[in-house]
C-alpha cells in the first residue's frame, strides 16, 4: 500500500451508531469504511475475530474513538449472542451494520473448483462467508428502527468465473442472493440492505488467492478506468448506502471495480503493461 488514504469529512453520519465486523488490520476494507464513516461523524463499535487480532484492532478502534470493541467468531452462536448483547447493553439501538467477513481453506483457493471443494470446505465457506450475514442481519435488525441500513462486501467471482476464486465465488453468489431476500424481509420495517462488489484490493483475505497478482493486473488493464480499485471508492459507496444519501436504495449489488464488471472483452492491446 502507498500513502494512507484520507477521507472527506462532514456530518452525513452524525448521530448514527453502527457495528463494523471484519477489521483484521489497517488494510482491511472494513477499516477504510470505518474511517470514512467516522470522518462523517458516525459513532462506531467493532468486532474482532480472536485474541491475536485484538492487539491489531484495538489501537485502530481507539484511533476513531470507538465506544465498543468485542470479540466475535461468526461461526459460534454463543459468540454472536454475546457480541450483539454487548451492543444492546451499550447502545440499546443500532443504526447501521457493516459485514466484511469471508473465509475458506487455502487449499480451495487454487486449481480446480470441482476437484478441490470437499463437503466440509463447501459448508464452512458458506457458513463464514454467506450465512454469517443472514445471522448478523437478523440480530442487527432487532436493534434497528426505520432508517436502519446494512451492507456486506462481495466480489464479481459470484457472477463470473475467476481463476482460483472457486468456492468463494459460490459463497458470494449465496451472499448476494441473501442480500436480496434480507432486503425483501426488512424493507417493510424501513431497513435497507445492500452489497458492495469491490474489485481486487490488497488485504490479508486477497493474499490467500493463488495468482492474485494476475487478478490485480488483469483488472487494472482491462477495466474502463485502467486503474486499480481505490479503497476510498469502496468506502464512499458504503457511506452512500449507509447514510440517508442512499434513501430508497435496497437489495442492490453495487460494483466499485473501475468498471471491470461491464467488460465482455478487453480492448485490443489493453492487456500489455
Ligand atoms: P481482511 O482484512 O482479511 O478481512 C476479512 C475479515 O473476515 C477478517 O477480519 C477476518 O478475521 C474475518 N473473519 C474470517 N473468519 C471469521 C470468523 N469466523 N468470525 C469473525 N470474523 C472472521 O480482508 P478484506 O479483503 O478486507 O475482506 C473483507 C470482505 O471484503 C470479505 O467479505 C471479502 O471477501 C470482501 N472482498 C474483498 C476484496 C479484496 O480484493 N480484498 C474484493 C471484494 C470483496 P481473521 O483475519 O481472524 O480471519
């Protein structure tokens, strides 16, 4: 990563309190989103996924004056119960939720999808990367009033095949469909639910994908903007969807990927660096 990104300040999120799930370190997409929301006046709570991560997440949370930092393993019901109980005890209500969580076994992120996807890997990937949003959305919605908003993070590998993305693409397809069904269910209560489909960004999760380098350069060279995906654009989309700027928008999968998703065939010569 180059210089630390900066985020436009304002008061679009003033008075809103939200839970951020999925910060592992300062490169995490959830961290860029948290910084943008904080710069617009949001009050934040964070979950972290284990003791080792607490050491990295605590100083980040403190730097944005987070009011709550709580451990949460999304595959463990007791851990989810405890995390959401802490939010309820602290605030009583919740205005927004950011879900930026995914995991699969590294062995499934290379080679053949059909050969490498065992039953256990399929189940575990779906559990962490798709079901966790259904579960978190249900729990968060119990604390939300009309005007509440939630987002999850997805990737184009749900719609098209991407080398080595494999079972994670299948989980992202389930995540996007879940987003639409959750939006349908919570819409009558005035709660909006959307997904941001980000292009490749250098994070811990992205480092697990074989041939990630090819993924980055192909996206950059073939996209209409001929550029990498800027995490500030992803954070800006999150701000739009989570603030009242996004009124009337729900059930959407919004792409922030330098336009890569619209390309059927790259321009002649585009793939030469
Ligand atoms: P990241 O920094 O590695 O964040 C992934 C987060 O998921 C980590 O905090 C991780 O914690 C957490 N997690 C994994 N298993 C968990 C569990 N059982 N319980 C609770 N948390 C768990 O990577 P990222 O790229 O920002 O990923 C955030 C989201 O964006 C993911 O959904 C990812 O698929 C999506 N996305 C990423 C890209 C990209 O190019 N980076 C593009 C599009 C979409 P641990 O580190 O402890 O596992």
